[in-house]
C-alpha cells in the first residue's frame, strides 16, 4: 500500500512539475523571441545603412555591439558579395537565426544571430525549480500523513487480526478470534465482525465434520472387518476351486493321453495283424524270387543281356531294402507302447546306468568328436527300469546327433541329474541348431519329424514322452535356451510315489 501511494504521488508530482516547467519554458521561449525581435529592430536599420555604404568599420562596430548584448553568443554580418564581419564563435549544436537586411526594399546582406546554448530551457528550469521542489515536499508530507492515517485506521487493525488468526493456526487451536470492534463501527469493524461470525461457523462445521468422520471411521472399520472376513472366505473358496480345476485339467490331459495311447495301441495291433503276415510273406517271396533268378542265370547265361540282368538285380535289391525298412518301421511302431517295460521293482544307480549307456553308444560317438558331460551324484538311486532310462537317453542323444548336430562334426551334450524332495530332476541339453517354434510345439506328437525323407519316423520323442508321462508318472518339458535345446525331466524316485500319483490322476 505504501508503495502504491508513493508511486501515485510521484506520478501526480511528475505531471504537475512537467506542466509547470512547460508553462515556464513557454514563457522563456516567448521572452527570447521578443528579445530577438528587439535586437533585430534595434540593429537592423544601422546595419542596413552600413552594408549599403559598405562601411566596414561601422559594420564591425555594430557586430561587436550586438555581440555584447546579454544572451547573444554569436553574430555575423555579411553582404551580398563576399564581405563578412563576425563576433563570437559559431556554435555547432545551437540554432542560428539568419535575418535578411533590406535597405530601401533592396536586400543588401544577412545578419546571423545565435543565443547562448540552453538559454530558454535552463532559465525555465531555474524559474520553476523552487515550485517543483515545493510540490514534491508537499506530496511527501501528504504521503506520510496518508500512511499514518491508513496505518492507524486500517493496517494496524488488519495486521492484529491476521496475527490472531496465524497464532491459532500455529497452535492448532479451534477457538473464535477474540477481537472486538471499535466504537467507530466503520467498514473495518464490520469486516472483523463478519470474519468472527464466519470463524465461529467454520469451527462449528469442523466439529460436526470431525464427529461425522469419527462415526464414518467406526463404520468403515466394521465394514473392512466384514470385507476382510468375506474376502478370506472367498479366497479360500477360489483356491479350492482352482485346485479342483487344476486337478480336472490334469485328469483330462491324462485321460486324453491315455485315449491317444489306447487308440495308438489298437492301431498298432491292427497294423501288426494286417501287415506283418503279408510283409513276412513278401520277404520270403523276395528270397525265393532271388534264388529263382540266380538259377535261371546259371542255366541260360549265354542268352541273358548283362544290362537287363543288372536292372533285375537292382530291382530285387530295391525290393529287399524297402521290405526290410518296412519291417524295421513296424518294430518302431511296436516300441511306442511303454507298457512293455515292467522290470521297475529294483533300485538302480543312475550314474551306473548312464555310464553303461554311453559305453554302448561309443561306436556311434567315436565317428565325430562329440563331448558328453555328465553331472550326477554317485549315490543317486531310483526305483525304475534300466530299459526305460536307456530308451529315454538313447532317443535324446540320437536326436542331438541326427538333428541338433546336422552337418556338424562337433558338439557338446550335457546331462545333469539331481534329487529334490524325493523326485529326480534331470536336465538334458546340447548346443546344436535348436528347435523352431513349430518343432517346439509338436516335438512330442507321434509321427512328427523334421527329417521325413531321410529316415526319420517321428516316434522317438513320442516314445520318450510316453515313458516319462505314463510309465514313470513324471513330466517332460522344453526350457528356454540361448543355444541348442534343453529338456527338463522330472519323475518320482520310488515306484510307490508313481503309483500314488497315478491314483490321484484317476480319482
């Protein structure tokens, strides 16, 4: 407020001083103009006569006399030819007045006169400065008086009210502001009275809200207890439902697998009944046909064309190879059923089984510098069939050699086995070419192979899956790997655990 008052008074004083100075400057300018007219009227006739007579001495005296006049700083008289007389120094930043000089209506020369620099405005400033000073002193006194009146009547009372409010805020006291209005009952008193009324209403509202909040907190606490109790009950129910759903899904998956195996067994039995007898007959007839052909050649050797004879021999060889391949394929079909593995009553040493298997596969492994790393505790034992474990590891190693290390002369295979709470955890991995997304999804399906035209039947990994899932009641899955492929096999160590797991799957 003080700054606004001072700024306003300064603006008013500045406007008044500007107006006063402008008036004084106008007066001084008019006086200077009158003085210039006086000088001109006084010296112009004499200067015109001197210039007309070309009286140099008189011209010079007139110029010096004009220069000696108060306020004149420069005088120059020049005729129409080239003569001139000068007094004083010509100013560069002051206006010079050129007055033409006539003698009997004939221009005889020019009189140039310049007043002192800053004459009118300096004189105007000197004349108006006392008045301007008086104005600012009066305004300063007026500002001080206004501030005193405002402070006593407004600022002091408002400040006192603000301090009372701030004290209650700092002390966290909910009580009405104890400020009584004065006897004048002016606008400030009305403001203070209204503020006190508002303060009392706010305090009442705060007390009411506090009581309501307390009651709401009690109700919320009761509701939270009920919600928590019902949430626990609902969570327990959901958990039981999830367990039931999980058991149902597991049972459904196992039933589907059992149906698939049953259908596959029925199919293999039908194929064996319908194909094995004709296939055996074809093998017998191929042998007899080969003997008959050899007998014909012995009796008719001179009449047989060697080229045609060679075609016949190649056809017989092709027939024999394909019949043997079909017979081997039927053997592979029969090996898919895991029910043939029954010798699972004895506890065997897993490390011994793995070492024996690797020794039996050494002729195949010696063809290339493959490195097989085995990490298995020497005391780890499992109640299972060595045949089942051998089939699992043999198919995994064979897949790595045929598929993972395809067109490679070297590779690394890792077999890591350990026990965890009565279960065998085995990780089999290689650093081969790995599996694409489709192969990872279909690798355990029967008849799926990536080497269909190169001898692959697609039954090896399905046999591994059946042995682990159906016979060993375990789990097999593919785990993410940066290089190659990694299988995780988990199965119970004891036959009793597998039996219990099978009963849980049924019931």
